C-alpha cells in the first residue's frame, strides 16, 4: 500500500498533468485563431458567395440573389448553402463584421465547440482525465484544423454530430430525469440538424437514427413510447428538408455525383466499397490525406502521425481480444465506447463513399472526426495504462513532434503550396467564373476584399 508521501506525489503528478493539458489546449486554441491570418492563403470564390449572402442577409434580409428569408441559397456549380450555416453566420457577422478573418473565425469557433462537446462525452463515459485528453487530441487533429478554418457550411456537421453523440450518451449513461430529458430533446433535434447541415449526410442520418435508437432500445434505456415521440418529432422537424430534397433540381444534383449514376448496381457497390477503403486506409489517415488542398495540407493525413501510436495500441488490443478473449488494456466501459465510436465512424463515411468525385473526399466525411477523437482518446487511455515507461514517452514525444510539425507546415509552407486552390487570382480568371452564375456582389466582394 502506498505511503502518505507517495500518495501526495501521485496526486501532484496528476494535477500537473491536468494543468499541462489545460495549458496545451489554450495554446492550441490561440494558434488556431492566429493562423487564420496567414492560412488558408486567400478567400476562394465559394467563400465569397457565402460572404455575399451574409452581407445582404444582414443589410436587407435577402440573399445575394434577392431571395427574402431564403431556405437554401444557391452556391457554386448547382450546389447550395444551407440555412443552418447562413443564419448563424449572419448573426455572427452582424457582431464581428464581414472580413475574411471574421467569417473564418466563425468556422473555427464552431469547430472548437464541437471538440469541447466530444470532450464532455468522454467525461460522461470515462471521467475528466479522458475529457482533457480528448480536448488535446481534437485540437491537434489535422482533420478538424484545416477544415475548421474555411468559411463553408460543412463546418457545422461535426458540431451537430457531437451534440447527437452527447445527447445519446446522456440517455445511455445517466439516470437523473433532468439529464435524460435533455438527451430526449437533444437527440432528435441534433440528428435533424445534421441532415440540414450538409447534403451528403442525407444518406447518413437514417443509419445514425437506427444505430442510436436501436442501441438505446436494446439496452432498455428507452421505451416504445420514447421511440414514437422521437420519430414524430423528427418527422415534423424534417418535413421542410424533405420537400426541398424532392425538387427536381436538388435530386438532379444528387443523382449526377452518386456512385449509382450511369452504371450498373454491382459496379456502383464496388465503387462504394473502394471509396470506403480510400477513406480508411493508412495513407489517407496518417500520410497524405486527400489531394484537394482545401481539405488537407497534403502531409500527416486526416488523423496525423501523432494518432498512430494510440491506433496501433487499439489494434493490439483487438488482436488480443480476438485471440485470448481477454485483455487488460481496456476496461469494459472503455471497450464498449470504443465499439460505439468505431460504428459511428464507419457510418459517417457513407455519405462521402456514395459520391464518385474527388475521392477520398474527406470534407464529405467530416462528421467522422468526432468519432475519431473518441477512438484516439481511448487509445491514449490504454497507452497511459501500460507499465512500460519508454512506450508512454515515445508515444507522447511522437504526438508533440507531429503536432508541432503540422502547425509549422500549416502556417509557413502550406500557404505557398496551396495558393492556387484558394486564390482565383486576376480579374481575367474571375471573369472565367461568370458562367457559374456567381452573384455580382460575390465577385465585387472577392475583388475588393
């Protein structure tokens, strides 16, 4: 049994670890906003369209095409910008202005809020130390960093996915009536908002619904009455979206980019499986990411090299469980949460895998990174439980160096490497985009920013 002095030393060590994690989180949050002044290197035309919509919404309650109180607003190449992004952004811009930094700061604020919600989920399941680790993991995650620095509507998907996971966790882990009521209200609302936030998640949300409510019902955390109430609430919430989806223009856009367009069913399934592999192979996760410089900086992949050690440890855990049916690396609650996060991660990839352009398309799978944070955090919990000190410090050193290297590249080298992806450039190049039907205000906004 440890002596009193040894107990004091252990408590002091734990307190310093928590302090280190807190300070590191604050530093990473500051860096995320500081880097917005230099990276990404320019405000590209899609962002300018959002900026134009927001200006007119604040000034005259119409979008850039003159549509009053718009539901969805037209964007590039037949796409559209979602209301759950434009209206909060308009409120933000009415306070902080219409500059590039202000609009992108909204994206970064929302991303950090999503990471905080994921940390709260870990607190419910595993306690405050796991929550602190999740905060660091999320803030250092390449997938959340760059994509959270651009003024576009997919940035809200991870927040709504995180809120859905938090609401589900309240129902799965809590017994207090007030907390469960929050979960009952939050789960159907947040899942509905995921569907509104980004079209690829129209295909994902039904799977989220089945997995979330099916697991809660099987674990006897909800009753048939709760299922009926939630189903009714979601039907009411999604009626406006369903009417929008069935319009010919919307269905036509979705059909063109679908893996099922102009091909046989078996070929489409094969392409879907190929896309799922592209979104989950080690090169995408740890080395390159995808080739679009607006979605990945081209090094360290979606999760980054700092996540490699926790993932390897979890793979060892899985191998031991499969071979010996037991392992001391994870406790039962941790293993249960890990399984839940893996299922959520796989489901979140479906919307991207169902499209055939630009694969692996990490932006269309952006709802997966909240689950990735949970998976990597559980890996760190396992690492910190290992007795071999060299293994712990090797993993921690690798994480620190990988995070520093990513931050340096993002702020120093990436702006030069990705300039052509963000800067339309000269007036002649802007004129080439006229056929895409950009609103005149967007062109003016881009030229005079």
